C-alpha cells in the first residue's frame, strides 16, 4: 500500500486590454487556483487498485471598466483497477466522476459527469498489439454517449537492429459544453449541444539502433456541432457583444504530422516536428494555421544541468471567419536552463521566451507577449 499527497497553488497577475484595439490603464486580471489531492494505491498479485482524488478551487478577477469575478469548484475522482489477464493481455477498468460548480455571484450552476470505462490491451510475442477501449459518458444535463477506441499496431524487426511499427487508430469523442459557455452573463448560451467527433489515424513509427525515432501519421477528424464564439460589432466596427454557438453541419480537417527524436551524442538531443492540414471550410478554422513546424536542441552541461534551445514556426492563417484577411506567419525562439541540487531533489529553472522579441498577432486587436522571462523552483519530497 502507498499514498501520495498533492497540493498546489497558482496565481497569475497580468495587465489586459479593454477590448479589441482598445487599451485601458490599470486594467488587470488576477487568476488564482488551489489544488489538493490524494492518490492511494493497493498492489496485489497480478494487479493493483488505485484511487485518484482531487479538489480544485479557482477564482478569476477582471478589474477594468466592466469588472467581473468568476469562481468555480471541481471535484474529480478516478477509481480504477489494473489486472493482468495472462502473459499477453492486461485490462484497466474503473469509474471517473467529476462534479463541476460555478460559484460566481451572477450565476450559480453545476453539473456532474460519471464515466465507467474499460480498456483491454493484447500484446503478442510476434509483435501484434491491439488496444480496445469503451467509455460511457453519463451527464446530469445531457444524454449518455458511448465512446469507443480501437488501436491495432504491429512491430516489425528490421535488419541492423532497427524496427518499424505501423499503426491504425479509430475513435470517437463527445465534448459537452462547459459551465462558462452555457451560463456566463452576456456570452453564455444555455441551448448549446455537445460536440461529437470521429477520429481516424494511420501511420508508422521507425526506431533506429542509432537512437533515432521517427513518427509519421495521416489523420482526419469529422466534427459535428462544434462550439465556437461569434462576436458582434456595430456599424463603426466597435465590439458590442457576442455569444457561443454550435456550428451547423460537419467540420472536417485532415492532414499529416511527423516528428523525430535523435540522441546524437550522450549529451546532445535533437527534436523536430512538422504538421500540414487541410479543411473543408477554412472560415470555420479561423486563426488555425495550415502549417506548423519546430525543432529543439537539448544539451546536458553536466549531470545536474541542462540547457535547451527551441524554435517554433506558426504559418499564415485566416484572421476571422468573416473575411479573407490573413495573419502573417511568425517564429519564436526560446532558451531555457534547468539545474538540480541536493541529489536532484531540488530543481531550479529559468527561461527566456521569444528571445528575439518577435512581433506577431495572435488575435486581431489584442496585444501579444514580446520577450519575457520565467523562473521557478521545485522540490521532490
């Protein structure tokens, strides 16, 4: 038997804009979140039983010309059992329960989600692997939905110690609206329907004896009732409101993505990724780039210190679903350093994000972060 205790407190304070193209002096947001959790575990012959419990309390305060405060609670419980079903099979089954509550002054709403689930993995000595999963989403305010996942793969050993692993994945998803999307004053829409998604993925992984891993996957996603936010403007172009809504019809996106990881030496690791996508209606995927890529270098300075350099490129994309204007592509360079002390129990890290102070637009009318700095410490008890 073992028991883990988790506790965390986060606070983020930031200057904010008033509206699109409108600055406001002394406009501030203050986001606070407190989390505490317990994770007991019982081990027995051929398996184990685990309970993951977490309580989350958060508050978001916007201090500007239109002040508002949002408060919420989230209780999460996941009870599951892992069981060996012989030499080549394993099952995981359990129950996940979430209780979400909006405690804001303007509204007070809640709902409960309870999902029983079962996952079975078959793994043969010949390299064949099959994962089958079932999950029943039961919602206090919406209809139940059965979710399935089927994921077969096959490991093929090649000459020279390398291997190839082709795989296929078919799954569906069911996303119910959040309390904020449903009930927040001015923007909420209590008539929202859940999003439904079918996902398909076909690809392969290559593992080289020379510590090189390459993944390539083609994917397609069909979305029904996708939830989006629509803004409204007056004749002068001033923002006057908006609301969440369900997009009519099916929204489709397909493409491919690839990534590689290469331990070039014992101290130097190189990672890279690239993705390309196409859609059935670009206007429904505004601000989502069709092309993204990035790379990173991580160097082990000594046994306790690591330095990393990362570059990420975001391609051109539509500025909004209501026109043909586009947002220019941009690339961000980040530098970070991490060092461990006290037999690696204490870690300190620092980062310079957007090292070259690149100017770019994420959402028209709102500012983005230039060069910025982060520092932190963590201790492992």
